[in-house]
C-alpha cells in the first residue's frame, strides 16, 4: 500500500459508514482551545499496556512458541473537570 493509503481508507470509512466528514486540526488551534476551556464536561482517558505474556500455561510447547502477548485496557470517564486538573493529568 502506498504511503497515505491508510488515511484514504479511514476517510472512506468515515464518509461511508459514519457519515462524518474528516477534518484536520491544527496543533496551535487545539492548544488555544484547550487553554480557553475552563471546565471540561467530559474527559475520557484510555490506557492500554501490552507486555510479553508468560508461557507458563503452554510451557511444554515452548519450543514451538513464537510469540505471546498480554494486554490490559483501562478506561476512566470523568465529568465536569476543571482545567487545572485536566492539565495536571496530561
């Protein structure tokens, strides 16, 4: 796939499935919007960790084991958070 192909696929997906036009956000504009917001009505923080999984369960097959991964997903939802707390988190 050519460079940018993933973006084209994502744009087609956005337009055909979600019915939302994609748009670009300029970093400086996003930073200014963040600074000008005193209270965030909704804040969602998603954390994902991926690590090598222990092969204890399949130790007798260890000679054939190519890869093992273990992941953990956490999602925190906050409501009505003041700017200073959100800035501290980030």
